[in-house]
């Protein structure tokens, strides 16, 4: 009887195999077109989207992935990791996925953004269990600084993997990217960097005369009751396609922010709470400490006082203010506590559980009296990690700038 059952099962398997359409043979491997000696413009993998009809279809065999994964707005980390690794292997200047465990992900500093739309996904399970996949991807190369599409190309990727459909899909995605890198037109676009804003090397410490970073006549504040007054003193700083935050700390228009927000610019566009756009001069930038000092034109700006002579105790409330993710979300406020004080590589940090997101960098962490405790630097991004953000205390910033109360120069 068991032999009969086995014969029936084998017959059914053969019947199903005959009814399942096989994929067309994969084309031969391709060789990537070499970059010129000057290399590529800074590029990042932005995201991979699946066409709506694929996301709804059970035939894709990705339902479990789509249903259980939380997809970040830039696309899955898995696709980003595969793309970033392949691009780096071919010598591209890739920003993003530098160190996701420790929160280093500079994707928003890239001049070019690469993304794709999966228009067709075909899978075929062979008799011995291997899965073949074919992906039709429309690749798009976007110029982030000039806000325009530079290049589009439809490419088909093929792969075979043992065991899982998802493994075959990721392998086919990698094959599609390799075939894109074999297109001379694509390489020409990436090798032709868009015009960059004028940049200068990080300025050396000290020698420019400047008023002290004090805010005489600043009103006594109590948060959250006086939050609006604090918001008037926090700015958004634009750097090409990316942005960050900053805080005005003197009536003369001096702005503290993080160095990676202005990324070596000689001048930066600053938007006030009133939506007025101004050009600020970058006076000082220190990548190691991740701090920068800007100067707005004119004077008589509302400002916040710095709390630089004593530390807020661990457990004290702290407010993080800035422009997370999109510029339309300017003047966002999150609340947490001072979690700890840390030191790494000779730099002191304030640790907080206040909500921090891309774009919040450079914004202030303020205490309940509206005084600036620290400038937001980064947060740790990792699976199952929450509430680990860091800022550089203003006492460290002003000490390294050589500014103290009553002093009039760096």
C-alpha cells in the first residue's frame, strides 16, 4: 500500500512540474564597466520598491517577508546592504550602511541616489528543491542636489538558490545590479558628478575675533510651557538633498550645529522658524568632535542660553528639538531624560532616550529651563535597540572653540 501511495505522490509531483512554467535560461555573466581614475560621485542606494500588483500577489512567494518585515522608508536593509557591498566592490564612492550597528549611515550626504522598481518577479521551484528567480527592475538614478532624474534603465536579473525563494530573489537582485554596472551609459552618468556647492577644508582652531556665545537678556523659560519661545531659536540647515538642525546661541547670529550637517560647506542655507531663508557662513568645523559654528547675516536674533558650567544630572528631563526626516517636520519636539555621560575616542557625550531621527542632527538638547545642554550627534540604529541617542555637551564645544564667558575671541 505504501508503494502505491509513493507512486501517486511521484505522479502528482511530475504533473505539477509539467504544469509549472520554467524560466527562460539565464544569460551569461557580464563584466562591469570600469570607472575612470577619478572614480564616481558620492552615491547611495535609496530603496527598492515592488510594484503594487506584486505586493498583492501570493505568486511572488514573498508574502511572509512583506507581511512580517517593517520596511524602512529607504527600502529594506537587506537590499541596501547587498547594493552597497556590490557598489563598493566595484570602486564606487558609496555613502550609507557604513556601520548600522553603531549608527553610522551617511546616505543623506550622497550627490546621487540609486533606486529601483521591481516590475516583474518570476519564481520556479525545480524538482531537487532549488529555486530560480527572475527580476525585472527599472533602475533610476536621481541627482539629489539638482532634484532631477539623470538616468533610467530596465534590467533583468537571474539567479538560482537552494532552499528559499527569498534567497533566490536577493541573488537575482544582485545579478540585476551587476548588469546595470555593465552599462556604459550608467557608468558615464555616475562618473560625471553633479555640480557641488563651494566647499572648504575644515577650518583650523582659533584665530578669528568673535563676540562671546552668550545670550544677554534671554527670558527665563520653563518647559514645556515656553516651548514656542525655544522653537523660535532652532533652525533647519540645508545641504543639497539632505538637511539637519541647528540652534541660535547669540544675538549676533551665531549658530551651533554638527559638522556632518554642513559637511565642509563654505556657506549653508539656513531656514528660520518664520520660513525666512538666509545664507550662513561656516566659521568653524571639527569632524572629530562633530561640531560646527555658523554665522548668520545681521544681528538681534532671538537666542538660547548655553548650560556649559555644570552637567544636568542623570535622570533630568531633556527636550530634543529639530527637523527630523523631512523639512516639513521642522520644529518637532521629543522628550526624554539624560541617560548617562559617555566618552569615546577622547570625545565626551551626553546619552539620552529622547527620540532622534535623521535630520535631528545638529539640533539642541535643552533642559527644563530652556538652556542648551548638548548638540545632537547621532543615535544607534540596530535591531531591538531603542532610545540610544547621543549629543556633544556644549561645555565641550565651547571649550574646544576656545570660548568662555566674557572672552571675545576663539
